[in-house]
C-alpha cells in the first residue's frame, strides 16, 4: 500500500508484531518512539532477528522505517509546531498501540499514559490534512468487573465497575475515541484484544508479556516472605537463542517427574472459580487479524472488534502454570481467608492480578468471524504452549487436579 502509516508502541510486546504485519502491507512505516527510550530501530531489528525474519527484510529496515521521537503525554507529542504539522500532514493512517498494561498501577499515572496518550494521538489525527484513519488498540477487558455472561463488541459502559485502574483507564480512552469520532465525523477502528501470550521463550532483548509479569510478582512475593519460602522457587532462564528453541515446538507432555510432583512447596489460597475461564490469544495471530481488519473500508463511525481466541482457557490451566513457575501450590477458594498466611497477605497487595481467576465471562467475536471466516480461528492455547513462552526447559507441570474442599484444609497448612 502507498498509504503513509504511523505506529505508536512499536517496540512493545504487541507493537513489534503489528509492525512486522504492517511492513508486509506497507512500503514504509513511521515509528513514533518514546523520546529517550533508546534506539528503537535497533530494538526492532533485534526482534526480527530473534524471531527468524528473512534477512532481506532485516536489511531493508533502515530504509523502510522512519523513527520520530515523541512524548505522548505532552501537547503536540513534544514536537515543535512545524514538526508536528509536518508529521500530521504526511500520514494516511495512525495505529495507536502504546500504553501501560500495569495491572497494579495507580489511576492518575495510567490516565496520563493511556488516556492522555490517546488524546495526543487523536490531536495528531485531527491536524492532518489527509484525515488519517485511527486504529486504536484497546482491550477486551473494558468490559470491567462483570465476571459472568457475554461481553459484546458494541458495549461500552462502567455499570459493573472495573477490576483495576488499568481497565478503567482503557475504558476512558475508548470513551474519548467515541467522542472524538462524533465531534470530527471521522472513522476509528477500535481493536480489543484479550490477554496476549506467546510460546516464544524469554530473551533479554525482547519485551515481556503479561504472564511473565505475573510470574515475577509471585516470585517476588515469595522472596519478600522470607527464606523459608524460597527453596523450591523456579526462575526460568534467559535463553540466548529463543528462535532456535522455538523451532523445536512446545515442551513435552506432562510427566510424573514434573516440578509439582517432586518439589515441596508452600501452599496458598487465592480467590477464584474452579470452573472459571480466561481468554488468552496468541499475540502473533492477534496482530495478523488486526491488520487484516484494518484493510477493510471503515463504516465512518467507530468500528469495534474483539480480537480474541475462539476457545477460552480453563482457570485451572493458568493455576497449573503459576504453580510450576513460582514453586507454590494454589487452592482456589470462594472468599478471602479470615486468617491469611504471610504469602497470602502479601498477595493482597496485587489485587489487579488475582481478580481474573474468578472470571467466567465470554467475549463475543461474531463480527470478526463473520468478516474473516475460518482464518479468524486460532490454534489452541494450552499448558504446553504457555509453558514454552515463559522459559523453563523442565517438563510441563501436570495439570492441577480438583482439590478436596479448601474449607477442609487446616489454615496452618498454608504458607
């Protein structure tokens, strides 16, 4: 395509995959990188090298990517007036993928990043003489704290409240997008992914993804609780060549010698639903679907799409993953323990993370499946896939069996 396109968040977990897809559809891409964040082109190059991109594509990057350093929290993106208008006038499409996904962040800071950042991108779109189409990356979790039922693409309200400040900030950003579209009579494509994951192992030159952050929180909690809780902790190694390991496929099937079966570990209670489910989507597939949706002619208003997996992942699968990674045993209970253990008390400082173990909500994606057909369907996301993406080379942990009633377990058994 010859449409000049810009992308924010190009060095993030999703943004790097979006950039690769956009380079497949456009001759060049303008990367709106955060000022002072380092050499964006180098980070993009490393990602493509580590993920096995063709050498000709990597070699062409300096000629195909234009990096403009910006500050999404400042008027005119921190640019001078002439530079801002020159940038705006040269764009035919803007992708806004930058933002904070800090589930434990405070609302004022998240608003500065997620809401004010969106406002600045919309100001850029409004200033451009080409009237660029805005593609706004939101989240399916603007559906808020409603934990059951079905969330539909055209719904956007705060009647159920939110699980954390992150969800509220993304909801407020979407409301801003709707108001801007009405005021300017301009189309906006809103893309709502679920929790994005990968089976590409961690690497120091690659951005982390949400489940890695959760694993680090659990590990930090164990360390903070004292040495008596540290002995069995597993920390996944950083791999020098994730692309090479990725080529060998997912980790082997569970074995009786898995970590859960062989290592004594502290036991904790977390509030959750044993029959709960979460929607986890491969980030590579999500990026491909988003760019394909962007190729369709917009309606003229706000077109919203749930970019989600067609099959939810059982909460018990996520629990097994966390147990194997953090070296703990988890019992799902209906309410907070009256007498929390030391580890359980520390986890209360991270409510934004643990709330999702109680979800049984489904995200409707009829619109996407109708437009894209069978190609919108994802490959399965199972325990082996998730384990591969978090680094351990040990066997996949055995799935967590349904426990005896946690109320029957004495409180002194919990760490």
